[in-house]
C-alpha cells in the first residue's frame, strides 16, 4: 500500500473504491496495534483507521490518551454528502475479557485511550465511551472498582488473559452459532453505556 522514499511515505496503488484500514492484536500485540494505528494516522491523515484489539495493557500517559481520543471521528473526522471520509480519524476499540488483569496494568502514570468493550460473565458486552465516559454527552465510564477487581480473584484474572479465551467467548456468542442467541448486539456492540444505566445497556448510538 505504501513505500518509503527519501524519508517520505508515498501512497501507491491505493484502491479507488472505499476501503478501511484496521490494526489488531492481543496483549503486547494489542499495544503494538495501537501504536501502529497512530503511525498510520500520521502517515495517512485523510484515512479512517480503526484499532480493534484484545487484552490491551495501558499504552501511554494522560497526554497520550487525550491526543488519541481527540483523533476519533466524532471529534476529528469529516465526511462528504455521500458519507465518504474526506478528513480521517483514528478510533480504538479495546475488548477486555471479564477481570483480565493485563488491561489494568501498568497502574501508575498510564491510562487507557479509546473505548472499552467489557466482555462480561454471561455474554453481554458493555461499551464504555473513552473508558472514563463523558457526562456532558451522557456516556458512562467503567464501573467503580474496575481496575481493582482482578486482585480479589488473581488466579482467575490471570487465567482470563489468554487469546484463546477471547476467541472462545466471541465464538460462543457469534450470531447463528448458538441457537439461544438471536441478537447480534451480544457480539457486535451497537451502543455505549449511559450514565444511570447501571449495567442494563445503553440507548445512545456510538458517534
């Protein structure tokens, strides 16, 4: 898609039709996917880039998180009348399996950027806007004690991290794979949790 020439990144052979750039990974690979997505955004600022990752640790400090969140399309992206992106952005969606310990680390001086998709016991996935929420927009942040919860059941928290557990969770609730699940919102999150929802699900569509 691109080549480096005299320290400049030049786009070559880009498709003429709409396309989407994604980065993904698990654990350390998830952190790498966030860094790669940021690099791609700087190289191709007019493109919409999404990082969809799993079990990602905290990657940067407060300034990093603020910069990353400002790149999201509802704050930085521009569209034409046909819906095509003409000024891109960078969105991050981080899946967290139950009380997986790794997404809570490291504790000091680091914080999450992007949206948290909490994979809860029983199959419901709860989406938290910018992890901490935004009261002005009516979006809730992760529940109180989210960061400390794994330490009460440390062996289970560590056991929740393997990539296979993320895969098994999503495969179990994939639409059509489980006859008891008819609503694909259990797998594809369509809305963020709202302030006052108390874990019952949101009613606001993601921007």
